[in-house]
C-alpha cells in the first residue's frame, strides 16, 4: 500500500477507502476508479442531454400540444425529481456498478432485481438507437452532405421514406464510434463526455441569451393551445398527455452517475449530488430554452415548428450561420448522450454477469487488464443496437416508436426500485439504523417516495397507451407496439430468470479475502 499526502491508495492506484468499501459488498475493485465529481455529474447530464432531447422532440411536443405543452416540463420534472431523490438515497448506500439493478437487488426479491436489470438493459439498447437517429434531425439541416440517402426534402425529418433511411445510416456511424470509445476505456470516455457536456452547457447558455435578445412576445404564449385539443375525446387534456411524451423522454437516465459508482472516487458523496444536479440543471436549461425560444420565434403559428422543431426555431430566429453553429453543438451533445447511454448499459450487463445472472456471464464480466473496462458488454450493446437500427430501416415511425418504448423500459425498472423502497419505508425498514451520514430524505422520505411511485405508474400507462397520435392507426401491431414489445421483453426475461435462478444469485468473494489484497 502506498500513500500520497493524506490519500491512501492500493498498489493498483485505486483509493484504498473506496476499494475497502467495495469489498464490504463482496466485490473486488476491477474497474478503473478515476472519475471525479464533474465526470460523475457529466455522465448523468449527458444522458439527459438538453441539446439532444429538446432539439429532437420539441417539434413533437409543440405539434401535439401547441405552446402550452411546455407545462408538461415542470410536471414531469417534479415526478422524476421525486424518483431522483429516492435514487440519491440509494446511491449513498450502495455505491455499486449497475445502478438500478443493484439498488433493486438490495431492497427487493431476486425476481424483481433480475427483471429490473433485464428490462433496463433492453431499454438502454432501445434508447441508444433512439438517440442515435436524432442525428437526422440535426446534421442534414447543417449541411445536405449529411443527407446521404434522399435530398433536400428529406433533410431534418424522419417522416419521409428517405429521411427514415438516412436516419439509420447516420445512427450506424455513431454507434460504431461509441462502441470503439467504450472498448478503449473509461478514461477516454470521460474525457470525451466531459468535453461534450462543457460544450453543451456553454452552448445552451449562449443560445438562451441570444434568443432572449430577439424576444418580441410575452410569456403568455405558453397559454396558447393552437387548437390541438380538437379531435381528442377529452379535449386539450388528451393533446397534453400526448405532448408530455416529449418531456418524459428528456427526464430519464440521471441514475447513470450511480451506474458508474465503482469508477468514481468517493461515490457515496459524489453520486447522490451528481444525480440531483444533473436533473436540476437539465430542468432549468431546457425550460428556459423552450420558453425563450417560443417568445423569440418570428411566427409562432409556423407549421415548421411542429415538423422541423427546434432547429427551425433557432435558424429562423438567429439566421443560418449562427443557427448552424448551435446545431453543431447539438450534434456534439447527441454524440456524448449516446456514449453515456451505452456506457451505463455496459456497467449494467457487467454487474448482472458477475452476479451469475446472465448467459455466458463469465465472458461478459471479464474486465480487460489493459483498458480496465468490460469489452464483451461493449461489443454486445453495440451489435444489438446496430441490429435494432437495421431492422427498422425505412420505417417512418421508427423515431417515435423507439422513443416511446425506450422511456417505458426505463420507467418500469425505476418502479422496481421506488416500489420496494416504499414498502420498506411503510414497514419501518428504510432508512436502516446503519444508514450513516449519507444522503437522507428524513421525514420527507415517505411522501416523496409515494409520489415517485404514483407518478411512475401513471406516466408508464400514459406512454404505453395505444393512441394513433403516437403509434399510427393503419396497423394494429404498430398501435399496440409499446404494449406488445414490453410484454415480450417481460416474458422473455421471466423465462431466463427461471432458467438461471438456480445459479449463483450473487457471486461475492469473501470480504476478508478481498480486503487482504489491499
């Protein structure tokens, strides 16, 4: 054991206290622990990614609910903030790779933790695909050189056959890049991610300021519905529920800071803060961007706001040159968002595999001695995402179907953490007597936790509802696609669980033996 100042480290250079803490859970320090507080925050923020989600789906939200759709932003934020507060408590208690899977494993039955990990792993692959196709919304509007399939009429849209095909082509290139970076190691991933988040934070701040200079209508614009309630049996409420998918899509993935706990220094302290800072920063930046943008755009009734979305709003307000500069910032944000999604998925598969919960677990859990990162999960997630994209080539609904399914496949595992956590609170078993000085909701724990569960259940139903406005009405299997896909994933997950439940539920080396290696 060597020392540097007051910080004790192991022979491998890992902080000794963090390594001992990990050993108490029965795991060896195999991943490279090199991430600081900003990198932890950046992982969560880049997953949420304002310049990905808002740029990608502002047009959908505006088209479905008019300017008033922005009210879904604070409502979804409050619901997910309750979830994030519960996760912050979990991150302080269980600083383990795998995040949601590990948290569920510590508070729920084995089948619940298995299903949370399984569903979230599939959800991460679908999310990576949904994020990757966002290149189509941005890059062809910067230059038609990126419109490899089709022409000018297809630039920036996925609703045309060639636009949908080009979205897949661009997405494939992005997935190859993120897979290579994740194979190289966490240090390179963190450097790229930190740079991307810095660009995004600076870019969105400057964008808000420059749009504010062009304001020529008041904030009362957020009361306009643009007649979008027509055709809904419940009037504007129906339109608003559809439009809320936009906000729901942005506000998830903040748990990534917890998924990288074994690569973060002092994760019990940094991970809870990173989770809450990421979701709060996203709420403030995204809300201001949309509000100021709608106050600044020349024609609030322009049809393009519902088709081309935020890129059109920016370029029509600030001009082509300046608008393209911000679109490039958005493309960078999409890149690091996709990188963060895949990184979190890799740690999830690694965590499940070393617990003996996946087929070929030994290979999946193997950490490269050179890069200090799991190679097989990087390749598996990359290949599966590419396969999903190829299968959907030419599907003009792929954008919204992937988006909706991705969110559902995260909301369900989130409920598999907040639900069991609530039951433990009601039974007086959470927080436990050994909770320690880490993040604690105190007397607010029960109402916050209960609200998180109610919100998660309600939004899951809203997302999966087989409405034509999202899934189309020409084929029943598209309209019921989210329900059917989720059902298939759940059934296959239960089948695998029954197959592997007799295996080693948790492969934990003897704590004393692991500690002796320090």
